[in-house]
């Protein structure tokens, strides 16, 4: 809308069904979002309005809540669901603290979707051909792109912690600073949008698919989580003597109890399971461990004040609001019911019974749809609608014959 219209408070409205639009552009049946498909109103606040530094002419982006016309949060709004989970912590006198680690690939802009993605030409005219994890000069070939990324992050007020080349060819990772879950989700969403826009300016494709290349590590969005007391800021996962508290173990127990039900919220697409079924540092399990990257729940090495739980299940393709909401809801469920986790694992291990997670979209869809816990936390309206949309995406995928099928099976019939 025009800047003048926004600044004078003109109300912007949105059909409810848009919140369930699937990735191909279609919609599930109207009964999933109200047969009238009535309007929601989009509301923002000054601190959620950002001037976009890459845009010419200048534009602004407002991150909005989708609210019912009576002012209540829509049950279909993932940002609203995250606010609901954070409010449940506040009722206990707690404040969750999170940070996200986002991985992404930078490719040459693709011309043919039948062909694999390719690394872009660097400043020296060559393409990256090997893995350069943590290489100090590995991003130099894309220096103009990353220079603008850093400039735009500063202009948008996006605080970055560390940045590095990841394991894959032309794969990178940035760690956003820890903070309030809603603010971190906003920052993660805005960062992904910025990456793609700046990439377009430089003739590049920034890809946040979970697994864009075969035989290559996928891209994750790990979520680091701790909980502090409101007021004091004390990390409730650590006791005065520095040892882990019962709340820490209950949080872990809740994560283990809920991750299988919530897998579709962390791994939302068919491609998500390519990453999880080829688990190169992408564990598809609910085991926990001290500093073992093969575990779905890792406890990074830290001092007592920074004791936290890293959920390694979400992919870079996950909705940050929904993934953070699901992970925090799982932890709070464990603390409310004093659930106990399994024993920690170390070294090479076999996943114990009960700690494996769904490894296909179909299995994850069935698990979420039948989950009483998911309906308790996110409401039947959202779970029914979300599953209907994901079922449309799965059916669309299954309607298509892949190059593998033609290549391998074509001569066998």
C-alpha cells in the first residue's frame, strides 16, 4: 500500500484462506478457513516497519499480525501461535530465549529446473568445486554480494553473531544473536527475505531448500533454547552450584515426547526429508547428548549461565515462527508435566526404540494430524488447515514423474 495510506492508519485486510495457501498457489477446501472466507486485518507496530535498503525506489516492509476483525489473534496465524506459546511461559514467570542458525546456498540463477543447481562464477571467473568449510577466503568469490548483505543487515538492525562457509559447495551459515523468540523469528524471516532480494540484484539465486544438492549436506535452521526468570534473568536450566536443574531435564523430556508429533512443523516439504533421510549432521532422532552432532537434541559446551538445548531438526525451509513455537511448546509441555528424558548418548550410537522420527512427508503428516498434543497447543483449526494444505502439496508431488523414474525404470518395464 502507499506510505501515506499506511501512516494514516488505513486498515489492510486479507482473506483468511491466504494463510493456508499451499506452495503451488492453490487452497484447500473453504471449510478449513471458514466457508465465507471472510477477512482478517493486518496490524503492525512502528518497531516492525523496516525501510528496505536494497530497494530502488525506496520501499518499506511491515511485519504484521493477522487478527480477526474483533481484534483477537487468528488461529491460522503462525506469528500468533508463537505469541501464544510465549504467553504460556509468561504465566509461569518465565521468558524463553532463542537463537537461530540459518544455512543457505548461493547458486547461479537457474535456467532449467530439470538441471541441478550450479555454484556461481566467482570474481576469478571460476566456480567453487570443493567444500571449503570455515575457509577464511571461501566467501571472497562472492564478495560484492556479501558486502551488500552485511550493509543491509546493519541498515535493518539485524544483529549477526558469526558467519562462515558451511560444509556444502557454495553453502554458508549465519548465526543470529539470541533474544526474545518473537523478535528472533521476525529477524530470521526478514533475513531470509533480504538474502533473496540482494541475490536477485547480483544475478544470484539464494536457496533455502533443505536439500538442494544430492551427495551434499543439507541446510538447517537449528534453534538454541534456554529459559530465564522474568525480572532476574536467571537461567532456570542451571542451579546455583552450576549443575543442571530438574527444569532442564524436564524441558528435554518434553522435546523428546513431542518432536515426532511436531516433525511436520520443522520439516514442512517433500524435500525436507531428503535432508533428514541422508543425515549428514542432520539427525532424524529425538536423542540428546552433550556436544554430539548426531543427536537431534544437542547440549553445546558452555558455562552454566549459557546452558541451552539446541534443536537440530528444523531445516532452513521451515517457517521460523512455527518452528520456534513448536520447539518451545514441546519444552514447556515437559516442564509442566515433569517429564524425564532418556539417558544421554555419546559417540556412535543406534537410535533407541521410541526416539526415531518420521522420515517422509506422508508419515509426518499422519503423525501431526492424529496428535492430541498438537491440537492442544496449536488448535484444531490450525492443525486441520495446515495438514490439508500439506496434503495438497504431497499429492501434487506424487502427480509428477521424476527424472530418476524415467532414467532408471524406463527401460525395465
